[in-house]
C-alpha cells in the first residue's frame, strides 16, 4: 500500500524516502515541520505532542530546534514530549541515560516545562515494569496522541529498542537488547561489558499510532538496513519495515544512507540511465559478480538478461565493453602508491613525479592508519617517500581504565626506584582521579593526558614495525575530541587552524584520509570535516593544485570494486606485517573497532578479512590473484 507519489526510479520503495545531500538539510526539514506544528497549536491554545529519539541521529535536529528557540523566539511552552526508550537499570542522572542525553541535547536549552517531558523510568522495580509501561501509554493517550514521532534506526533494523522479533502490535515494554546494538553502544559505555542488557521501549504499535512519523538516517552503516526497511516485505526481522503500513511516514536520509536503495545502487534495474563511464563501470562489475563470471567472459545474453540491453545497444558489443572494463580495473592496480619513478604513468593511478613525494596520512584516531592502510604505508616508506602520519585526535576516550592503572603502577614503581618524584606524584594524582570518577564519570585532563600518551606509544610502536620514520608522526590532539564523550562532538575553529597549519607545513603531494560518508557525529566524519574546512582555507595554494587526495573507507569496511581508483596489493608477508602492526594497539583489543560496520568485535580479524575479500573480488573479476588488497578512491573535492 503506497500513500505517496512514486517515480519510475523509486518504484521499489514502499515508504516515501527523501534523499538529502547531508544530515543538515534533512534535519532542517524536520525541524521546520516541528516548528510549524508548535506554532499552529499555539494559535489555538493547544499542545503539540512530540515523540523523541536519542542517539547520534537526531542531534542536528535538536541543535536546530535550540537555534530556533534562541534566534527566532520559538517557544516550547506548549510542547509535550515522550521519548522512545531508556536503558533499564540507569538512573536519569547516569551520563549515558537517555534522560540525561535529552536534558543535555535539548530540554536544558529550551523553555519546555520539566513536567511536560517524559522518558521511560529506567529504575522502576521489575514487578512494577508492566504497570509503569501501561501508564506511559496512557499518558501518551491523555496528551492526545503523538503528533510527530522522530525515529532513528539501528543496524538491526530496530526503531526505539524494538529489536528483531518485535511484532507490529507490540506496546511499551521491557526488552532485551540485541548483541549488535550493545556492540554499537560499547564506546559510549567504555566497553561492551558495561552496556545494559535491557531497556524499556515504546512498542512498534505505539510508534505506528503516531500521526506523522519521520525516520532519519545518516552514514553508510545504515544503508543496508534502510534498503531492507523500505524495499522488502515487512517482517519482524527488520521492525522498521512495519512503518510501510503507516499512512504518513517519511524517511529523510542522506546520500550515504540511501546508497543501497535500488534507485541508487542498481538504477538500470528500475529505468533508463545515462551510461556515463562510472555508471558503466558499476553496472558491468555488478553484472560479472551477479552471473559469477570474470569480466572477459561476459556475453551479450548476460547483458540483455540482466536489464542492461540498452548498454549493449549504446556501446556496441559485450566484447568491447568487457575489454574496456577489464583495462579500467587493471589500471587501478599498483604496487607503487606514491607513483613509479621513471615509468610511463599514463595508466597509473598515481603520477610518477615528483619522486619522492611528501605523503600525509591522516588517521582520525591511532589505529585507523595501520588498520586501513598499513600495507600502503609500508610500501610508501620502502619506496623512499617522506611519510608523515598525523593522528587527528588523541583517541584517549577509547583507553580502558585498567590500561591506565597498569601504566600508573609502572610509573610509580620506576619513580620510587629512581627517586623521580614529579612523575610518581603525577601518577598518583591520576590514580586518585580514577578512583574518584567511578565507572562512568568523565576523565579529568590528567587522566586523559595519560590515556593519550598510551595511545601515542602504541602508534609509534606500530609505525616503527611498518618501517616508518617515527620522528614524522604528528599528534594533533584536535580539541573537538577533548571535551567530551562520544556522540557529543562538534568541530571548532581551532581544529581547523591546527589542520591548516599542518597542511601548510608539509605541503603534501598526496593525502590519505577517511571519514567521508560516515555518521556525521563520528570521530572520522568530524575529522574529515576539519580537513575539508582546512583545505578550503588553503585554496589557491600551489601545493594544493598538485595534491591528490586518496580516501580510504574506514575501519572494517572497503570501497566497492567499482569505486576503487587505486588498489594496492599486499604480499602474504606484507599482510602478516600489517597484522603485527595492528597488534601494537594493545588497548584496543577489547574495544569494538568502530560503530560503522558489522562483524566480529575483534579488530584484528576484520582488517585481514576485508583486505583478503577485496583481493578475492579482483580475482573473481578475472584480474591477477593477490593475497590481499587495500583500496583507495580519488577525492575530487
Ligand atoms: C534511540 C533509539 C534507537 C536509535 C538507533 C540509532 O532513542 O530508540 O532506535 O534511534 O539505535 O542510533 P544512532 O542514532 O545513535 O545511530
């Protein structure tokens, strides 16, 4: 049942889905709807009832509502809110409770009366949970029902905390959290073991009762689940798919979150397309994988039977198409990521001159570098390039307290042995701060400093193993990261000026960076924004005109084969060496590698798996068989 106009290209979509360039525009659109209903109700002396979500997704929306309150005088005095969920077992003042989150992100900055804000009670006794949940539903009804419900979506397909298995009739209740959901929250709670196992959530049925629903989603990590919710038959495996039955539901997504929708992923399957070079490459590589043949063995029937007959007509024969695509893919492969001196570079991803190149590798946190391009870094250093690795943030938030305590003991003991009072005194201070903060308190500057130093030592050890000159490591400690907890970051002018100073100092011939397309509040995404702003400020500089910017995709993920402009093969020994490099990041062993991918929480296996997988894809397309490949995409800013 569709309740909206569809176009040819969106014919597979069962929920109205609007694709925005970024989270900003999509959030503004919803903020405007909220402002409109608040004002409309004000005129008739009535309340506007909002259903609210927490997490990274709605943060931009809340910032915009706060701005409207501050700059435009939008009053929230007539607003009543009901939040979707709360962790069971957390009090409202726990730093990771959803009540605290709402106070910090919205309620404390607008004029909403405290009594009008409702978040499920996470501390209600087990035997009173049912009554408390029923009362929550009654309160929603008594307020007149929810006018606008805001949703994010989890990678399990959950809305609220309705995990797979939640039916369309489910109501507010106590639920058990999925292991993937708990892993995604691990960083917020400084370890998966600290993430609550249960939560109280509105049910899918409760959500479906709202008059209007907006689901927001950003970043490539959400792309798969968005496509499933929007295009597949509703199923309790993806609870968000039940929104298909809602008469007034819109998904506002950014380009990255939309990337797995048929109209974006395989547009030739839903209508005529313009066969540009990138589109042709994408389609032919897709075809080869679909029919399980190497590129050079595709025949006319493969094209015509898979919705690509018009491409054949336009380009002549499968023979020409195959050869062309084979050559394009072949030319992405290079063992010389800094260019091959003295070689004909007309078909090489990176130009031969100048040689050596000043190469700048940007790593949002220590570990991103070796994890994603450890093999390439090793090659660059080996081939005589001047490699600087700049760690954009300190990464101190990801160091477990147990690791600092180990360092403290070492320093104290050494200090006592050597009568080095200052160091031992500092270590004792850090110890006191740790004791005082409890399990979830914020770290003091001293604790963060020591944690940052631990990550620096790991980064050095890893870089040394990869053959890099460690005097060329640069630790930027960007300030945006230093004042917070995960999901609460925002870029500052100081971040940009630090990055700009680095660029001007190095004047790189090539930069390796990541973060484009990630969840906009994530560390890689903000680190990338900082780079983008700094580059803008360097516009016109001679060095920038000559500089190639190579994007790596990020922890535990890799570009699709058709997106790769430079594929750097790793030999079995190089792969082993890279894994050894990753091992140096001891403190990260127990951490989830990132919130941007599925898979085992053990970062170690994931890097190897991803690089081997890319090599297998190249092999399946009929290119040479390598042990592993690291892929890069050229960024045209
Ligand atoms: C939050 C909630 C969850 C989140 C979802 C996405 O109140 O109910 O469904 O919306 O887990 O989380 P983020 O936005 O952090 O990716």
